[in-house]
RNA sequence: GGGCGUAUAGCUCAGUGGUAGAGCACUGUAUUGACAUUGCAGGGGUCGGAAGUUCAACUCUUCCUACGCCCACCA
């Protein structure tokens, strides 16, 4: 196949993805191979691909493709999460757009609508993941509401219940008044907002007074509306100001209700007046104080209405004028908060806040302005109300025990390790997990109540009925489970659990690795650890890799409201999926967020183009696909050198991948491909493939050097065996090396590498590849390469670079071909000049090179690894410039040499430093002082 | 209040107990056969600050400063 001169990602991406998917490339049959398994964090069915997904999935795909190439039975489980709240919100919003609402339907009708929505517009992200090139096993795509998944969820719930690890409890929960459901601690986000701090007088009852004669207690609050449900005033037991009134009462303003004054350590004497109002039904601290004061949860006052919304309830305790009000002002309408303040002010019970203006004048305000940390629901976005309800709780502390041990003893390795502390900190202080949600969309809790309120937990109604006994009327719990309860089962429920005889489950659980963003460490990762241990008796994976966030170019968090969101699909359109993927990999260094840098994405698009053109070059020079995995036998220095370099980069890549250093892996293959293969190797073999006509009319024949150049000295001893030719060898090695690049680069840039793989035909004449790159074999380039050969190329490279640099500094045209003399040649120099004269001519542009003294006269002097060439430049060279150049180099070498000399002269260093370090210093010193001598001689030569 | 992270070239980031690298940007230069989405060459950093350990610190320790994140709390 001939490649077009331009490379357009869009065409090849769609074509190859379809081919891989339809041909089963993502999960080749490898029954005997070692399994390698990753489960993909199931995206919400409502979701679409954002830049964070692009990072997360790129990393996983790199690992999966790498392990697949290494011959493993690589399985990447994919699917979607039903995302209870998010999905219900989407569908409800759709109804609202048609002036309709959820409650116009029965629960069953509404759930049908959600399924309809899913069928029509859910799961966009699955198509977008394909555009990124992700090689998941779509043939087994999962959904957390699939029938078998539901069974796993129910079984887990029932088992936990029977083990006493799930229980029903009445306590304060984080209530989201917008979504009208309880949510877990993790779903609450603290935000600091500007608020007010009010001070009130609570009159003491029964004519009691404080020690100082006051007939009231001062309390302060940021939530005055809750005073309607106050049940006590607490003071510190040691606070002498209030000692006389503990056990007495205050009369609550507005309602006139009498509440006790209790002693409790929660009250901080240093803070405010030292007395605090206690509202057990609407504050987590107060709840605890209330319990300590002997108030049963069932007796705690609740001032909100039955829907749990912000309205006041007619609880006979709430005055009429408050009923129907929201908690706070909404849409300009006064709320309970405002009315409480207003009434207290009218009653003269508001203690004003005295503020000083800039001019020093005192001004009275109703309240003190304050920054207040306020809980918000992460989905609904409104202020959370701590609310007293009956909910289902998981004993998370118990379930956390084994995961903590797993991480502690290394059964699970968290990468990077720095996250372990955070993990332990959370797990060791974990609170009961509220798992019930007052929603319709989700896994309905398998609990049935009889009329007396007894609960029966079972897999289905029949079982519950048999527990309850015939004739007992049962009603199923209306609530559904937290979405994370089901996704916690993902590593095994997707593989067939809890059914018996599931070969996939046996082979692929535990999984091998989990990759996730650190933002879901607690939500998902930790809960998978708990459920893995609980259901399977094992950690779900031995390794957890946590990556950071992708941030906007200025370092800020991407968010829709800020309008700084970068769309990964837009980047794919513009630069290709391969470039975006490579960017993600190259920027992914452990424990750090990634800042978006579009220039860099562009750079990796350029890298793809570079590879594309290198392949075009190979094609036009008869370089075919290789037919063996093993490195070809090579005798040419350049070929041996590139084989050695392939081995080198391959081992770098493997060790980077073993450590999950995606950046190191990407950079290794990048540098090798561009800086070694393209910049040097392809240039080194050009003279072999297309020899220049020999200079001076001397014919080729036996005088030719092995790399296609004219040898400086005839070498009649060279033998030519069989049909070996330098050209054949070079084509074979180049084709092999290119193939290795394609394989090694494939996990990072799957599309272009697959395209080029197939563009490269096997054997001259165009027989097609036997198999796709996606299922090719990882390099195993164990080959002997001689140090002499690789040194020779390193020497040529050093010479070339130094000649180019010198020419550039002296203003000599880079293309100028110059004759060179080498008065004192090292063995390496002598043999290299003989073997690789063509490379020296083409790259260093030195020809002829004469071993021996140069004629007297002006010359440029250039060294290559210690061999000092003299390049006469009569009439061209500016002697002063050359002197300056050499002097600069001399100064630099002298500085190095002096520094090393100083170190070597330090007895402490020689005695106490590692012997290798001393040896290295000696070598470096010898090198630099040698260079000093040579440069001095060179300067002397110029006079 | 507790914990974590970051600070290295103009920018974005690697890095190692032995004297600092990449990409981009910048400067100069090259163009008839792989590639201008390119080649070649070059300039540019007292590695946030201070002290300590060490023969040797960008690297280890402590402290400080700045920025960021997580958890808890502020009645």
C-alpha cells in the first residue's frame, strides 16, 4: 500500500476502530493465556465524554493494549452506571419542559420513561470512547440496572442485612431539599458563603436570674429559623456564669415553649456568650447533645413538612404565620429565618451587632456578618438540611477493616503511595453509610414491612412473605439504593457474580489493576474494596492507580459555569485521537494534575506526522515489514547500533510500564522514534540505500566501505558471502526496527500505528500482513550487538554534531564539504573511518578524511570523542573567530578539569566516596584534561 | 484544626546524593527526493528561602514563605 503524502487522522481512525471491533480485536481468543483485567469506571448513562474521561480511559487503554501485545488475555470490562439521581434529574427536567412532572405518573410509568430515555439518548459516551480508540470488550457491555446486576445488588443487601451490617436507623441525615432525598456524607460539599451571625436573648423562666442579675441567656446562631425546634440551651458544666441555672428553663420567644438548660461539654465557654441553643432535629452536634441530655431520637422536634422540603410543618409547635414558609428567603419572599429575626427584634430580644465604620463611628446592625461553611448537595446544589428520618445504613466501619488491612500489608498497592495516608485517614474514621435514597430510579431496597412496621429483608416478595407468614400484608420499602452501592460490586458483578460456575469470574477476579481519578477514591474505590472483601473474600485488585485532574491552561478547574471546558472530541477532530492520547500519557506523571496545553497536543500530532513520513521514506526505499520477531543478524555498524537502541528503549518502556510511569514510557518511545530512528538512523542508512556517485571518478567495487562510501584505504581482505549485501541487510534491519516502533508505540497511538503496520507489506511485492497490529507481539529484541559497532556510530554522531556546530559558529555554509586530516587517530577512529566513510561524508560532510598530518595553514579543529580533526580552510576561515571558539571550549574544559582535580585532591572524597564515584571522577578528569591538552595544541597550531 | 501536594529555563513539565533535561516559545540558519506538521545549530536556570546531615545536596532532614487540594469544625 502506498501512503498518501499527507496524513489525515479522521479517515483512518473510524476505519480501524470499526475493523478492530467487528473482527474481535479487543478480546482475541486466548484461552490459555495469562489473564489481565481492568474494569472501566462505569460512566453515568447521562454522561458525555469530558477531558477527565479522556485521561482516565487513555491510561487504561494504554495498559490494556500493552498487556494484549504482551500476549495476555486482556479483558477491559466496560459498561455504564444507572446514576440514580443524575438520571432521574435528566428525565424529570425533560418532563418539566413539557409542563409535565414525575408525580403525574406512577412509579412504574416513570421508570418506563427512564428506560425509554436511556434507549433513545443515554450512553452517548460509549460512542465517544470509541473515538478515543479505547479497546474495551463491548461485546459484554454492562449496565448497573441489568437483571443480573440487580440480582447481585439484592443478594449483597440481603447478606449484609442478615449479617447485621445493614440496619435501619432514625438519625439525622443530610437531606437534599431540592431532590427530596437523603444523601451520604460524601455527597455533601462544604462551601464558604457570606452569612450572618445573630445574637438573641432567651428569657429565663420562673423568675430565675443569672449570677450577674440578668434575666435572660444570650445565645448566638447562624440559623435563627431553627429556634422554633429548639429543645434546650446548653452551657459548659464548668461555666460558673451559668452554674446556677443548669436544670432550670428558658422560655422560647415566639412560641413560648419551655426548654431546659443543660450542662454539656459541647458548649464552649470561650465562644460568644458560652451558651448555645440546641436543635437536635436540625443540627448534627445538637443531635448528639440532645441524645446526651436524654432526648430520644423519636422525640426530637422536626419543624419541616413531610416532603422534607423547606416549608414549615404544622407540628402544633410552629405558629401559624410560619407555616408554608421556606427556610430562608426565596425569590424575594420572606422565609422563616427572616420572620424569626423580625419577630425577635420586635420583641426586643435581638441583641444588635455594633460595628465601627472606617471613620470610627459606631453603627448597629441586626447581625454580625460572617463567612459560614455551609453544606450543599453536590447534585441538587441547595443547602443541605440535617433532617431526622428513618434510613438504611451500612456499617462501613466494619466493612472497612479488611480493606485497611489490605492496604496496610501491601495486598493492595496504592500508586502513588502518597494517597495511602488519605485513604487510612478516611477509612479509619468512617461513618455509617446512608444507602437509602428517596428516588424512583434505582435498585429498590429489598425490604418489606408489615402493618406493624416489622421489616422482612429478602431477595423477593415471596421469600419475604414466607418470612412474615401467610396472610400478613406486606408493603415494599419505597426507597432505592445509593448508586455507589451497586457500582461497588462492579469488579465481580460484571463478570457473572453471584451465579455459580462463571468461568469469566474465576479467571478475571481479582482484576489486575484499577485506574481511577482520586476524586472517586472514597465514593467508589474504597467501596469496591469493602464489597470485594465482603462478597468475594478478596481484594478486588492488587493495585490502585490514582490520577489527577485535567485542568484548564491557566491551572483553574474546568467547569461549565466558568466556560473554560475543553472538549476532548474537539481536540480529536483537530489533532487526531492519537495526539490527544499521547498528550495525556506524556503529561501523566504521578501525583500531579495535568494542565491543558494545546500546543503540546499539536506537537504530538506533529510526532505522528513525523512517523508517517519516516514510513513513507522506508517504503520508497524498499524497506518492507519484517517477518521475524527476532532482530536480524547485522554486521553494519549503523544496523547494529539501531538494534541496540531498540533493545534499550524497549527495556526503558517495559520498566516504565511496570511502574505505571506513563510519562516516562511515552517520552522514551518519543525520543527513540524521533531523535534516534529518524534523526540519525535513517540518515545513516541513506548512503547505503542510495550511494552517492564516488568522488573523483573512483569506482565502487571492493574499495567501497561497508556503508556505501569510498573507503580511505583499500581493504582487500573483506569477504562477501552468499547473497549478502549491505542494502539487503539494511532494508531488513530498518524494516524490523520500524516494526518495533509501531508495536511499542501502538498502546499510545493505536490508529496511526495500525495504519502504518498494514501499509508496510511483508516481502517485496506486497503480501499483506498476516495479522493486525492490535494483536501483534511485543518486541523481544535479544540480540548481540558489538560494542565496537555501537561506539563507532556514537563516534560518528559526536563528530557530525561537532562539525556542524563549529561550522555554524564560524559562519561556514552547513553544506560545505571539507577535507579533513586526523594526525593522531584512535583505534576507534581509524576503524570507523574505514567502515563508515559514507556516513562521515554524508553527515559530517568531511571528505576525504586522511589519517595523517594536515598541511600547515589556517584550519578549523574539531574533536570527536577525543580525536582532534584538522580541517584546513585556507581563505575561508576567520582565524580570530576560530581562536575564540577554541578558547571558549578550552575555558569550559579547564573549568571542568579544575573542579574534578579539586575533588580528587580532597582526601575525604577519595577515601569516603563510593569507589564508582571516584573512578568516574578520574575518568572525567582524564577526559577533560585530555581535551584541554588537545585544545591548547590546536590553539598553538593556529599560532 | 488535621492531612496531602506543588515550587527546576520565558511557558508547561521530567529528573537523580556526584554539579541539570524535554516539549513549546525565542535566535541564527538550511529548501529541487520521507517530513516546513521539517532539518541543523544556538541562547536561556545561583533548581522558592534559610539552616542542618554529608567528602559531596536540586536531590535527604528541619524550619519558613507562596500556591493548590482533601477531611473535620466554627453553636
